[in-house]
């Protein structure tokens, strides 16, 4: 019997949230580091607000990573079986 694999794409919010948790930060701490109100920042994490280039740069500085990873995160495929 053949197994059907589903392809999902990593959302930018899910990537930021994973790195935030890996770095030991909570949402309020990261929102403060990038100068956003926590409620607006929750919208970024759940995907209801887009991440601008400026926000990508702020996030990359706060999370100590390249802004290109954040900007290109929509192109990352996750294969699930």
C-alpha cells in the first residue's frame, strides 16, 4: 500500500516562535526587544500580520540570526507522511 505524503510549508510565525523558544525568550520579551506591542506581535506569530523587511531585520537582530532566513521561511517545505 502506497503512503501518501503531505507537503506543508513552514510559516514565518512558526519559525520565529521556534527560534524564540530555543533562545529562551517568551513572546512579551521578544516583542519588547523589537519594539512591538505584545498583542501586535502575537498577530505576527499566528500569521494574521505579515512580517515586513524592517521587522525581519529587527527580529534577526533580536534572535541573533540572518534576516534572510526569516524572509525566506515561506519557501521551506515540511514533508509529512
